[in-house]
């Protein structure tokens, strides 16, 4: 039956002759002429037949059309291998072969066999009874033949437990010596286990409690789609559960879509297939397109020929609206276009509706801002439509589709309102900072003093107006005068709003003559452990550092202390428990407004949400889904095992950390920087995601191939529109675990990282301390906290002050 180029041709020919049996030779292409084949089977009284499952199915279909039920009755042994043997094929086949009975015990024995050419073909066998289990859609491949040994191993080359999928390795006298002239391929194909060579088949197998092997699919048919691992064979087996489907093939197309090819001779409803997959498979495994064929194309060996399958049509409306023009098509898209221009601060007249947000200057933080604009303008919350779909479809036309869907559902978000309270539990972020400072780090230097230092380069400031502006900002943002008090009796951390803003004063008792003196003052302020007192609400500090030269120039003037002049430095310090990176722009915007208008425009809005309100609302969020998400993310990961980094000294054995560090700065020229941004834009990833991918690749090489890597990353965590203009500590530190495939390309890696980041984004509000508590581990021993990744986008407008014409520059130190 098999052509001479197929490995089973050798087995069928020589085994038959060695057994003393007669061999029926078909004329050239005789296996394609079914009428001729059936005639030969009957005329030559053939008792043994070996064919691949798809060819047996073709024979049965021909017999059904010809109504020839007696043509295979003389068969005594029928073997099938080389492909998956399904229940449907067996159900059809048993209508045409002799079934043993009490009155006629001689019947046809049905065998499902398996084996690659590299192990001399047939390796395992399974006899199929005529009362086979109809619930099992795919037949077992049985047990190994004598002198064969089968080992099922996981990706770490450990023996897989019963009923767990793994790769099949075959050993014994049958294993081939190697590929002729290709020692490189031979080395990859053979593995030594306990002193014996085993062939690596690339087939995924599961063994049940009875020792029977079950074929699960090819390892190279296990693909990744949007970062999710998908076994195509699992989708194919799901489709075979549909009664009228006799064969199926699922393939990945264009890196974004799953296409299912199904063979059916009866009328098949595509929508039924789609609903069947949706009810039996996870969402990411559902095919985007179903192509229904009367017959799947076969190659000359009788196997499904994937290369001959028709190409899908990706212009279907179900995939994406056709791009007839790159200009907004309607008022809704024009509205989105306007929001994009606002967020991007773009003066461009036109942004293409099919252009990615990240290719026109967008990055992850701006995208979060864009998302919150959408929430505000179109009135929906994250439960109705999360940020992830927007990131996955980053164009104006795609955003239009997403937003119109949520508008049609008419979902009204639950707003967070102020609670008018002055005392309450600390936020999860405040708890983490407080415990870190009190427990994890030594107290001789500060680690959470956040500084901004601005030197006047033109103009001057009024000391009294500046003091008044500071007091108004502290009055509005109550977190800048909020104390943190730890209760030793119940172990709780409370926050309490104080009135110290009324007596707030700017310090002005230090001077400097040169840059070295200035840098030393700034450094000492940065590490000063007594600069703040959390228990009294002193979390904000402002100081004027007078330049000695300018002071001398003004020594004869009565208002020398009132006038802050050229080269003087404004030093603003905050404690990290009350201030994060996003708070900088909010603070400086309000400070400018208060100074320039004499605080007329920055009154305290009693109805606006305050940080203390956020601390209450976040504890009311149902976090059960996020708790499960993080448990699965870190399942079976050894959190206390450090990365195998080539270090020249080992970490301290005690639990305390000094907070001291050395800094290495590496600069890239404009060409490399632009290439980095271009690559991110072309591959539809954010600079954060691309940078994280580069770090994973670097760590993989640095650890000599460690493929299960977990590090920590920082997330802005301002996940609601109400949180965008509040000063406070929102940042979350979260574990980012990457299970890398050593054979994947860098393009595959960035797709995996992109999907990982998108999945984490929806659960970034879950506190780190809760993650660690659920895993019952000590924070001081957590390895991923020792390797931290952050991507900081610095805008030219960052920390920009415009105080009545005075100009400033950042002081670097």
C-alpha cells in the first residue's frame, strides 16, 4: 500500500517475505485507483492490510458509495499507523470487516501501531477490540514491542508522572546509528539514558495507569499565540468530537490567527464549530477561521499534506474591518483621533486610523493615560473593558470598535467618592514602604528620601510667595501631611491627616560656593535618616540652598532673605511613602499654579478623592481572581533560589540591607536609541516590554541557559481615572516570571513578554505582601527582589517649573 519512498514499504515487503507469505504488488499508482484496489483485495484473497488512517477512511467512503460491504471480509489482520487513528474511522471501518463471534470466532484483528523510521519503524502496538470505548476519540498506541524501551520525559529531561504529557524517547536494539553525514543532527536526536542510547521522537505522549501510551501530538505543533502555549493537537481532538467531522488540522497563520481545516462530507455549520470550540477550549485556543473541505489533501504516503491546504482569507469582517482609507471614517473615530492628539501632545493634523499608538511616539505610561481618557469620556470601568484589548489592538479603528462595543452595553462604572475621613488604614503600598524601612533596611541611612533639585538660571523668586504656594499645595494634597502610626497591639498600620501645613516652613540655612559643596549637601540630604518623621506626618521638606556669590552680591540689601536669585537652588524632598514618580508632575503643576496666581486657583476641593479614600476603596476590591492569577504565575517556582549570576562577592547572610549601591551608567548614541524605538514600534510592543525582553535574553546568557527566570518590575498602578491627579504612593512591585524556550527566536521572546505584561496589567493592584503571604515565604529570602527592572520615560517637560518667568535647570549629582 505504501509507496517505495515511505518507510513502511520496507517493513511491509520484507516482513511479508520473511514470513513466507505472498506479497501482492499493485501497479504504479494503483493505491489511488480504489476500484482497482478493491478488486485486487478480493481477487488475491488478501488477509493482511497495512494503511494509514486517512487512507482507510477513504476506502470506507468508497465502499459506502459502492455499497460493497463484503470486499474486506477476508481480511484477518488490519494494521494502521503513521497518523492519528480516530474513533470515527474505526466506527466506519468495522462495518466492512469480519467481527469475531461465538458462532464465527475467526474474524479480523485490528491493530493501531506507532513508530518512526529512526527506531526501525513499528515501536508500539495496540489491539483494538470491536467494543472499543466510544468516549475516547483517539485510539491508544499501546505498549512497546519486545526489545524496545519507551521513556516519557518532561522539558527538563525528568521522567513524567503517570497521565502527564511528555516527549517520547525510544531505546533498545532498534535505535538507528545516526544520520548519514549529519553528525550535528544525530547529536540532537540521540540522548543517553542510564548508559543506553534513546531516540528523541519529538512526539508528545501520555501514559495511563494501565501502562498504555496515548499519542497527544507533535512537539513541533506546540505553538505560542500571543504569548500562550497552545497544543494544536488538543484543538484537533476537540473538533474530532463533533460527530460529522472525520479529520481536522489546525495551523497558525500570520502569527496572529488559528485556522482550523475540517473534513466533512455532510453539511457543516461553521457557527456550530465555533460554539463547540468556545464551550470546550480556553478562549485563546479558539480558531479564528474554519475552512470546511470534503477531503483534506493527502501526500503520496497517505498523510495529510499541510502544504496543499488552501490559504485562509484574512479580509473577513470577523477579523478586522477593511482599511479603505487611513483617515477617520466617522465622527466617533475623529473623537478618538482628538483624544490621541491630546495625550500625545501632538500638533499633527492627521494620525492614520491604522497606525499603531506606539509608532507615533506613544509608550506604556502614555497608553495608560489614553485608557483613562477613554474611561472618563466614554464612562466605563476596567471590569467592563480592561486595558489589555486596547494594547493588543493599538490603532484608532480598533479602539473605535472596542469602545463602541462597551457603549452599546451601556455599562455605568462605579465611581469612587471621597469619604471625608481624616484617619484610616494605611494603603498596601504604604505598608510595604513602612515595613521595608523599619525591618528590611538598616536605619543608619535613609533609602526612601525622594529629592528634586532645581537651580535658578534666570530671574528670581519671592520667598514669601513660594512659602504660601507650598502651604496651599500641602493643604490640597493631604498625603503630604499624613502620619503613619504602627499599633504594636494588633500589628496594624494607620494613617492620620495632620494640620502641620499651617506651620510649614522653608529651611534656608545652608550655603555653597561650588558644585562639589552643592553635591555634598544634596547627597547628605538624600541619606539623612532624620529628615522625615512618619509618626508626626513630616513627610515633606523644602529648602533653599543659597549660592555664596549671589548672597555676597545681595548682602547690602534688606530683602536678601526674601529674594531667591540666580544660582540659588530649590531642594524639594518627599518621603516615598507619600510620593511616587507620577506625583512629580502633579506636584509641580499645582506649585506653579499656586505661585503664579497667589494661590487663588488652587483651593482644596472637599469633594475630590483623597489618597486616604483610595486606601479604603482598594481594600473593598474583590481580589480573589488576582490571588488565583498570582498563585498560578509562581506555581512550582523556587522563590528562595537565587539567579546563578557570576558575582565577585556573595550577599550578606543577615536579613538587613544597607540601601547602598554603586551605579553604572551606559549611554547609547541616537542611532541605537532610535533603532530601539523603531523596533518596538514595528513589533507593536512598548519600550518597557522590549527592554524587559532584552534583559531576559541577557540573563539567560549570563546564567548559562537558565530558562525559568523571575525578576521584579515596577508598575505605576494608577488603574482608575480618579487616581490620575492624586499625589501619593501607588507603585507596585511585582514578580515577572518568564519560562523561556531556549530554541525560540527573539521575535518569539518579545511576543511572549508582551503577552506576559498584558496579563499582569489587570492584576497589578494585588499587593506584593499578599503574594508572598499566600506562598508562605520570608520576604528577606525572595530572590526576585534582588533583580529589579524599571523603564523610566523622561519627558522634556518633567519637573518643569515656570514661576513668574524664573527659569530652572535640574541639578544632577
